[in-house]
C-alpha cells in the first residue's frame, strides 16, 4: 500500500474521513470512567467495523492500537462514536484507484 497517511483528532463523536479510507492506527487519552470507541462505515447509523472498550483511567493515561497489515477498510466514510474518552487521534490513508488493494 503506497499512499499518504493522514491524522485527525476528535474530542467528540463525528466523521473522521469521507470516501474509501483505511484505518491504520488509533491513539487515545483515557477518562476517569470506562468507555468505548465505536468505528462505523457509512455514518453514525452505518455498519459497525470496530469497537474498543476503554478502561477507566486517569486523564493522563494514553493508549495506542495499531491495526495489522493494510488496516480496516471503510468503503463509504469513517465515523467514530466516542464515549468517556478525552480525545482520539486516528491515522488513516484515503483510498484511490491507484492505491486500492481491497
């Protein structure tokens, strides 16, 4: 896979990237209460692709999740629902006809 990697930080629920995109890595800062990160393809009511349960922690606790191989493919757009997480930075690569391998 040869493409530029982009990063976006969210502190509330929203769309990360429109169009075909691969999720490569996730970095998040914890919250005092347990929560979750829910990634969906096709908006807030779209198909659930990944759910990460986040542990209760201090706001200073930081976590990183690397997705193996070429990452997770989102065919229409990548949406993230954030629950009890301070902030999330995602690393993605947009998919074009030249870079599509899935």
